[in-house]
């Protein structure tokens, strides 16, 4: 199975981000991204861009890209639209569109996470910030490879996959640290 290369950036100073999260977001995102790729049997190495911002930052991006003037917890921007979720054969032969010309990795897309929502939703749901962050990365990774939750059936499938990924990493709802 392929590995994940994550291009990481944030609008926060490193000390501030570490203080807010109380865990290493890059290491956590790396583990979650790779667990998704293993679960989905991705045949090649992949790359993802991950940006952590605040409520105003994600609201601006949401407004500019989706014409929605609202704060959200996470945004996903896939490079390629998969017709069948997780069917990586759909990207075969589309090297110019799907592969990084320098690294040869499958480009999955961009993930933007709202740090403010990581904190507030962790408190609301009674679990750790790490668990909330990991959930948002898993959720967004699944969006990048074609999963969605527009119907109850699709939402159930996506929820099952998210939980499988987090459980494989032992990042559970009981994780309250």
C-alpha cells in the first residue's frame, strides 16, 4: 500500500498551535492519512496538503470557494473527482491530472481544518482534541477519494470507514486526554 506525504502549513505560530492542540498535528495527520490509504487499498504513494487555520480563515475560504459565508470545521478540495469512492483505477492514465510530475505521487488534494472547531467540538463531544482532529482528517481524506454523506446510506458507509480508521490507530471516543 502507498504512503502519505503531507505538505503542512498553518496560520498559527508553532508554539501557539502546540499549546492549543496538546499533540503533534503533523504526526497525527500522517498516521490517519496512511490508515485511510491502507483501508482503501491505495496502490501508490499519495500526497495531501493540510492547512490549519482559525474560524475566520476557514470562513473566508468557504465564502471564496463555495459561496457560503459560514464557519465550518473542515473543508476538502479533491484534485480528482472519483465516480466510485476509493476506486483508484479511475485515476490511472490521467497522469497530468492526478500525479505530481516531480514526485510521481498521486495528488489527492487539500484539507483545511479549523483549529477553533477542533477545540470546541472536542469539548462538546467529550473526547480529546486529538480524537477530534483525527476524525476531521479521516473525514476529509475520505472526501478526497470520493466518499460523501449526501444520503443516509452514504453517510453510514463514511461513518463506518472513519471509525475503522480511528479504531485501527486506537484513537477512540474514550480518549479524553
